[in-house]
C-alpha cells in the first residue's frame, strides 16, 4: 500500500496509476546525476544547484490521471547576450495528463500537456527536467539594457557627435549646380 505522502528512492520509476488512486504526493530534491540534460546547461563549477520538486497524482472525473505540482531551482547559466554566468531562479507549475499510448495522447494534446508513460512507469526527474528545459529564456539578461554588455552605440563613448560641417560634400551637388547654372 502506498501512503498519501511518500518517500521513494531518487532513481525509482513511479507507478503512476497506483499513485493516482492513492492521491499520493511526492517531494524530491534533485541534483546533477538525476538531471543529466539540465546538468549540461548549468554552471556547476561556480554555482551549486539543486531542484526542489513536488508532484501530486490524482484521477479526475473523466478517469484521466494527472500529475500536478511545482518545481524551483536556482542555477547559474551562461547568458548568450553578455557571455557571463548569471544566477537565475527557475520555478513553475507542472500540470500534465499521463497516458499510456500515443493515440490517447493525440486526442488530449489540444486541451492539455500530455505525458506518455510506457509500461505504467514515470520518472519524476524526467518530468521536472523537461519543465526546466522549457523554462530557460532565450536570454538571461532582462529585456532592458544589460549592464555587462559593451556599449554598441555610435559614436563611441567619449567621441563627439558629427556636426553638419563634418559631413562630406554630396558628389551629386556638382551636377545640381551645373543643371541650375544659367545658359
């Protein structure tokens, strides 16, 4: 029998149907060896990281099995805009309908996020890792100007702006003068 609040081994696949029948709640703290794809993105050398995750399993009125919960992590990622490792908080909600075949997933895909679990087993780490990877922004720096980014404005810092006197003469102005010259 599965208790409503469970402690399972980190690497143990979960029997989602049994968990849903019991209304089980799984809490995990996940680290590098649990999330191999996420580990490749984060900077573990300078920033120690882990992911806290909670998932609750349930069956709705239509007999669909759901995994709902939250995750949160603070990790250092390389910003593609300024090339600095920036610490960022990743957190979000998880709400996925779990099915055992692709045809059922195709039916439900328009209405909700669907997870296909072959063999009646799911991995909490894989669910959380997928959500983390989807949560990575295109650039870690805010949409405002990045303080680490070198200025890209013209003129360069310290230089004076060009004046009207500095502008080069228009090469077609000679033709315009010739055209307007009385014959």
